[in-house]
């Protein structure tokens, strides 16, 4: 029986526990000028607090691999040498807090160029500092402008942008990179037959729709140190097949199981199993709505899986690891509200909180 506060080793990296901070955009980077895309002092404070609060790994939010790959103008981005130093300070602050520094590399695809949620989440047009969004086809995300369909040359640029960004993340001192292939962003939009209507080698069959993601994995693996893990965040379902009133063929758990197997062969060490985001959908209200699908992918593919979604009860987190439903848990909103969620969970479960003297757990 595995304990949620026991370490896990992936390749040459040992992560001190299995409670990890899920990637969450803070939309707090500079939108333009010489500091565009760089982490600020806010990011240092925000992420190092969650690290010192006990998380085993801190996954820095979606970070654009190219300017047009950002979701909003205020996203982090890592595409130039000039950005490495600021990311290096962030990785160092997370490490000083006792957590493994990790970063999620992303391309927003057809969901790019929008305002942060608290400014309405609506598209930003080019006159207001936005940019043309791109996708596999010209099928738009409902309510957004139609994306441009990527040419073969642009697809090659996307692949090399992910690799370049991974190389810079390594220079900055991150120990894990995660490729974002979930939530309807570019890589997921290639995977799903709802958004991908291409008739070339990137569309049609499951193998063809997976071709871009697998090429990105190969390119990242080629530059990322052999001894360090690469994670893949996926949506296990678009929630379209689950809707009895919608008979479109969409992305499913079955497809995810195939993708996980191929991804592992290419050098992915862990699948981070989220769901949805391709288009607005009906999502069940049950606590295990998403975690249950993560467990299915783990059991059926044999690939290590992290579960995420509505995990806010330490006892349940411990149970998921103990029952082999997942190898680790990502905590999202609970960690936004309480930077010490992990330490408090450790104390409640009889494990040792991090910095127990400084934070007065020992007295
Ligand atoms: C404010 C906010 C920002 C998010 N940004 C990202 C992101 O950058 N990348 C990502 O893969 N998921 C993102 N997510 C999804 C979370 O990582 C997580 O999967 C989701 O919130 C479900 O977990 P929870 O119920 O523990 O919050 C975000 C969620 C929130 C609430």
C-alpha cells in the first residue's frame, strides 16, 4: 500500500511526496515590453509559498511556447533566452521551498488571444493587442473567432517551439516539463475529431490526429535530459460522448488509453489526467467525475497517472494513492485558497509537514 506522503522516483528524479500543485494560470505576467511573458515577484511569492507549504512538486502555470501560443496577453511565456533568468529565479524559489520545480509548456491554439477570466474571458482583437488564433481546422471554439488552419510549415514551427521552450526550461533549472495536451488547446484540438477536420496526415484516424502530439513529445525528449521526467496533461474525455443527446464522435477514455501507451513508448513518464475544455459541455457533479477516468486510464494503459479534479479532502487523496487509483494527485483550487493545504494534510494524516519548526507544527 502506497502512502500519499511517500516519495516517488521517475527516471533519475525523486519527488518527496505525491501531493502536487496543479498548473493554474494567474494571468499576472507583463503583456508587452522587454519583460513580456516573464514571471514577476508575484509569481515568486505565489509559487514559493505553495512549495514551502509542503507540495512535493509545483507545476508552474501554462507557459506559452510562442507569443501566439499564450491564452491571454498576461500569460507566462518562454520562447527567448532573455526570459530564462526570470524563470531561473522562479525555479530556484520553488526548490528553496522544498518542492520539485516543474513547468507546463503550452500552445493555446484556437483558444488563444482572450482576456483573463476576471476581465470577461472574451476574445481580444488584434487592434487591442490580440493576435490571430490557429487550429487544426477553421472550426471555432463556440463564441470565438474562427482560427486559421495550420500549414505544414506552421506545424513544424509548433513542434520546434515546444522543443526550444523545453531547452530554455532546462537552462532555467526546471526538473520536470509537462506538455499541455488538454482543455481544448492546440494539441487537444488536433486529437479530437470534433475540432480536427483535416484530411492530411494530421487528421482522420486516431493515429493521424495523435501525430502532432507524438512529434512534440519526440522533439521535447530529444532536448530534455535523459534522467528527468516529462509529463503529458491530457483530457480523458471531451464530455461529448457522455451526453446522450450529442452523437458526434469525440475524444474518449478509450482514445486516451491508446495515446498514453504511445506516449510512454516515446518517453513520457506520467500522464496527468484532466478532462474537458474542447467546448462547453455538461459535466457530472459527482466528486469522482474526473478522477475515476484517470484511474481507468492508469489501469488500462499501465502508464503512471496523476489524478486531478475536486480533490480537497486529504483522506480521499490518501485513499486514491493507497487504492492504486493514481500515482500522485494534483491539487488545484484548494491550494489557491490555502498555500499550506499540503502541510495541513500531512499533519492530519500523521505524516511530517515541511518546515515543521518554522511553521509551528512541532510545538
Ligand atoms: C484559476 C485556474 C487556472 C487554471 N490554469 C490551468 C493551466 O494553466 N493549465 C492547466 O492544465 N490547467 C489549468 N487549470 C485547471 C487546474 O489545473 C485543475 O486541473 C482544475 O482546477 C481541477 O482541479 P481542482 O478541482 O483541484 O481545482 C486552471 C484552473 C483554475 C481554477
